[in-house]
């Protein structure tokens, strides 16, 4: 329904049947009876009573995943056959694209246009890309000595636990699940309690695509219970997590307190976006800066929340960003014309408003926004300037549509400001000078540096952070390193 209107989407939402049970070993299971309410930030309506997993439900799911790895067919299939199953899953996701996009929009408030065109495109492409890659991996045979045959084989690591956030519920799930399945691992996924329904729909489609029972399971529940049980489970070999740095620390502790499972973390960010006076197009720089911070309501770990602008162009660039912010259309996420939806929940909105209040108290100038928007769960696009490095707005991840503008006088100061954070996920740079682009990109401590663009890329390039933004990489062939082990076989001839 790419050309559907507001009434079309709201009508489809009224008819949508949403899953609510865990999906374990190929079947829907309600669990022990405990539930939690999934509330739509669109209108505060209860969408479903989802099964709330505790330790016993997680134990059941992990046991099914363990059996599937130790005794089931998935790790023993020819890689080409595994790839064909992942390709069938991608095709099924395309067939059910409208319902998946609609579910995401209802769960977290993402505008339906973005859910359909951006989120689903990324998730479907991820399963398709790893499906095509599955039989392209090769082992090695180093020439060690004339009378020796040395083999280096890459083998699946085992049971993978994946814990993913609510801001891109299917995209980030795909980034974990697809490469893990492609290598022959089996997976148990715990989605955010805000967005469990789209993950359950994905699990049903995976079973329909031909994934054998237990190869891919989904348990829903809250982090302190279900997430902790997964992190502590001794039969989980690898834990992949995307979320806050604070929760990432918990998973490292769970690993230390259990079986020393490998833990791969993609955590928070406070990404700088540097605009130099020689930027090839200042208007495009400003427009992209505004798009980057307000897309997905600013609820992105890579959001360019710190705009670092040379003093000579600061007023012009900031005015242009403010004009863009005021022109954004906020509204019902099921309206295809909506550019800014509600934040993911009332509690999250309150937290973001706390950062706005702190900015005002600490002396930053509020240029636009800062108040609730057209619904109680909306926040107006917000821009602060006269922000100084010591302010909370410059140091802490807000995870909302709030931009902080800082100024600098020379390139060394810009790099120092950009790196003056505990995070290192992403950064942007705008310059027409090729030497400057290379020098600054090398100097920035970030996993991704975009030059004269922002938030671009595809499945061929890795994604991940430095410093307290985490370790390991999603996307690309490098993601397979998280879910495989290297084995050396040394044969004396």
C-alpha cells in the first residue's frame, strides 16, 4: 500500500490481528500466564496483552534453541539451503510488508511512511543479503610446511541470544538474527517490551519460510526479568545487544557471573556533526543536520545531536536548521504526510523533557520547540544554541528530537569538541577539502564517519562503535565474526 492514504491505514489498523504469545520451537506459546500491556504512543490505546517471560519461559526457549543447535538440522544444512530459507523469509516479509510496517507504527509511533519505506526496506534487505552470502564463505588452508596440512575453518558459535531495542525493532533484529542464522547458529530473540509484536510476526514468518523448530525463537518480556535470564543462561553461547550503555554493562556482568559468553554491544551515542566554512553547500548541510536529528523523532543512537559549526557561519546554519524544524509536520503516525510522530512512550517523553529543562537551567538558548506537540506524546522539534561543552545537553544522550549547537574557531578545536565524549558511535563532517576530510576522519574516534552526508550506507559496510558505544560490528561480512569461531586443524602428512 505505498500509495495508501490516512483513512486506508487507519482502516487497516482496525482490522489488524496482532500476535501476543511467545514463539518457541515453531509454535505460539502463551507462557505461564503473566502478561504486560503493549500501549501505542499514537493514542495511548492498549494494542495487546503480550506474554511476559520470566526465568522459566526463557529456560524453555533456550532449551529449544539448544536442541536445535545440538541435534537439529539447521547447523547441518548445506549453506546454500540455509540461504534459500533466508531468502524465502525476505520474500514473505515483502508479502506482509504493510502489516509489519503498520505494527511498527502502532507500537512505537514511527510515521507509517518511514516504517514502510525505510525500516522494512532495511530489514528485508538484511535477510536477503545474508541469504545470498550464506554459501559464499570459504575456509583457509595455509601453506605451513611441505609435510603438513593446515586447515582453518569457521564454525557456528552455537546458541545466540539477541536483545534488541524499540527504535528500529525489525531492522536491528535483522542485523543480529540474519547473520547468526546464515552461519548455522540458532537464535532466541528478546525484543523490547515496547515493540514485541512486530518481532512475533517475524517469528511466524520465519517458521512459514521453513526454519526448523527451535532455530529461531522469540520470547517477550521486560529486561530485568527476561533479559537478565537470557544474559545469565549458561546455554547461551553468544549475547548480542543493542541499547543503552547502562544496560550493556549489565550484560557484561551477566557474562562474568555465568559462562563467560561472548557479549557484543552496540550502545549509545552523542554524535558530532561538524560543518566547516568550506562545506560544499551550506543549505544542504543544514537541511541534512535537521533531518538527521529529527528523523525517527531523534530516537536514534547515531542521531547527530551535537551540531558543531564554525563561528563564521554559525548564525546562518542555525537559522536554517531552526526554519527546517518549524516546517516539519507533526501528527498521526498513520498519516503518510506526517514527518514527526510521537515519542515512544510517556515515560520516555518525560525523560527527554527533563533534558530540555536542564538545557534552559544551564543557560543554553532555546531557539525553537521544547514543548509538547499536537498530541500529549509529541515533542516539538527542539533546537538549542549557545551550548557549552560542560552542559548536559552536550554530554548526555537525549534520544529525542533535541539539537545542541556548539561553535568553534579552528579545526583543532572542532576535533577536540567532537571527541570530548564517552561515546564513539558516529560523526559527520562537511568540507570541500579532500585533505581535511581524510585528516579529520582519521582523528575522530567514531565507528562511522560520514563526509558531506549523514546516515548513508548499505549492507556492504560494517556498523558499530568505539569507546562506550560498544564493540563488534553489525552489517557486512564482518558481522559473521560475532557468531563464528575459528578452528585450526593441523594434520601431519
